[in-house]
């Protein structure tokens, strides 16, 4: 999946000249990025390059020191309280370690955001929504299991299902395949693609797994030393490899 | 290369970080009061947490309260016998347990058992991004996790303290019964003969303060836990140490205030 077909679609995420530092460590240095409706965008970068910081800014968990982050035509920095919650309900965030609630079983994990945000739903409607989300990730038989009893891949799937239950317009995936074996990784990649198709989401995928980026994304942005080195389709980014880009390629596809 | 920093710089930095910590804690408490009065109210979660706190601490409070009452009576009796004043024993024990010991013993047990559990639970949720997961799902984690737990400790610990008084007096009665034939009804009647409404009221009020402190400190330490699993252990440990320290400070203040009220 490496076409450039979505470029003409409306802008969903627009990041303008964003800077972010933690103490004296400058993590992002003037980032610009546009993500269009319906496309899957991968952000590739080494550990500590600021990928997760960038994705957390998109949902308002972190604020930029300078610059603007627009999501669905709203500047995230300016939103507070109910306005920010309303935006967050339109965005799904899949965490690197899944962040499932330890004290709740799978059903409760999925039902929790629904119950808290839609107080008027009946028990039957909640059960139906949970079932639907579990079917979407292929884990319909795991309702009563606790997160501790699930494998890494299953936890990732349940994490994705928990975001899908709120029917998001945008999906943000933080390292969706990290720590998984190649077979499970490819299953997660297939799930990301199917979520894009079935739920018609726009996705941003943070990863250093080139296979994941190649299989799931329309475009790739390579983040090196706090700035985007290249943005384009997989071929555009990796056909002309520089010293900074080739390590990614060589690591993932041994030449 | 490691740069050795001079002493005044390090001390200044520690003082800065101390006052920074106090300021953050103050903001945390202020945030609690701002959110506790605003809907949505998670009554069900408050009840769940109260039940958890009560169940977790009940056996330990029963045992400790019983032993405190029994041992305190056993140690006091010889001194009173010297003056031929053993008939004062029930009222002396009653005053000691209801005014001071029950609330303090309950608070210290709960600081260890409940405070550490809250610190560890929230700390673990913080480092595994479960708190962030709530936030991105448009759920207010402060309201759902902190407000409910602080309310639960503030409501449950006074009840546990009253229960501890009852069990402590029961322990005391059993010791008294071993030495002289006395009925339980008479013992309780004598024990409460010198206890005023103010004594019970002050005991309940200070238990509310202790409960608030235990919940608030546990939540604060857990909510801002860092450094992975090490941070979780640190949060649990600091929650116990700090809440015990604050409980003793509050005890001194509340005793002074209630004595002052009693005098006037």
C-alpha cells in the first residue's frame, strides 16, 4: 500500500513548525507535516527521535513549545475541557504497550470508554458494541479474560478494539508491532489495513518497522534528529538512500 | 565525564525542588476541591473503593484494636491498683481509646495498607500509560481515580475508627473480665460515662482528616510516579512515610484544638 492517491483529500492533521524540548534536550526542531483524509501515514525514526512526542501532541497529551498542531481543523493547544474531550472522541490512540486496564477484563476494558462517554446506552447496546469491536480484531472469544492472561499480540488487538468501539475518524498507532514476532506483526499490519478500510479512518503510525510502514501506509515520513528528512511514498523515500536513511532500510531488509 | 557540583549549588537545588514539590502538592489538592463538586459524580466507584478499603483493612484493624485495648488495660491496671482506683479503669480506657488511640491506630494501619496500595496502583497505571489511555478516551482520570479514592478513604476511615473503638473496648473488657466479674453492659456504660459528644465528634473529624490525607498522599505519589517499576515502589513507599508523618502532625494540631474547645 504505497500510493499517493489521498493527497487531494481534505487535510485532517496539519503540523506547522513545531518545536518541543524536555529540559535542555531539544526533541523536535521545526516539524511540518500534513496528513490527508483516508490515508495512512507512517512516521519512521530511531528510538528517542521524538516520534511518540509528536503523536501525543496530536491528541493533546503533550503541548508544543512553539508551533501549531491542527487536528480536524482545530488547534489542539487551544482546546480544553469538553472541547478537547469532543476532539479526543474522534481520535483513537493505540498505545505501544496497549495500556489495557489491569483490573478489568477484556469486556470491561472495551465497555469502559463507552459507558463513561455514552451514559444513555443500554446494557444490550454496550454488549453489542463490544462484540462488534472484538469481531473486528478477531478476538471474539476473549471477553472474560484478564489482560495479564493475553499474549502480546492479543493485547495489541484488544487495545485497538478499545479505540474502535468509539468509532474514531483518526487512528494513532504508537509502535503497533514492537515486541511482536514476525507472524503476529503481519497480523497486526493486516488489522491496521482492515481498520482503515472498514472504519474509513485516517491513520498515523509511529514505527521503526519498515515492513509495517510499507504494508500499511500510503506515505512515510522519516524523522531524524528532530526534523523530517524525507516525506513521500515508500519508493520515493527509499529509492535514493542517504547515509541517514539507509540504516533503516538495511536493518529491516538485510541487503 | 562526571562534573562534580559544588555543595551550595546542590543544596539550593534541593531547596528549590522541595518548594516545587510543595507547590505541586498544593495544586493537586486544589484540583481535588475544584473537581469534587463538579459533575459527573462517580458514586458507584466511590462505593467500590470504600468497600475495597474496608475489606482490606478490617481484619488488621480488628486484631490491632483488640490487642491495643487488651494490652493497654493490662499495663494500666497495676498503677491504678496502687491507688485503689481500678474502678476508674473502664472510663480511663474509654477516654484513651475513643479520644486518641482508635483514630490514630486506624489511620496508621490504613496509611500502611491502603496508602501504599493506592500509591502502587496509580503508580503502576501511570507508568503503563493506563492513565493516559483514560485521558485519550475523553475520561477524566483525575476525577475517576483520584476524587473517588480520596472520598472513599475520607468516608471509610472514620467508620473503621469507630469500629476500632468498639473492638478496642471489647479487648479491654476481656482483660477486665479475667480479673473481676463484670458485665459487658456495665463495662461499656462505665467506659462511656466520661466521654462527651465532643470526644466522639473530634475523633470522627480527625479520622476524616486522616482519611483525606491517606487518600490524597497515596494518589499524589502514584499519579506522578516516574521511572518505571522502580517508580511504582518508590510511590508506594513515599505514600506510607509521608502520610504517617502528616497524620502525626494533624494529631498534634487537632488535639490542641479540641482541648481548647473543651476548655471554653
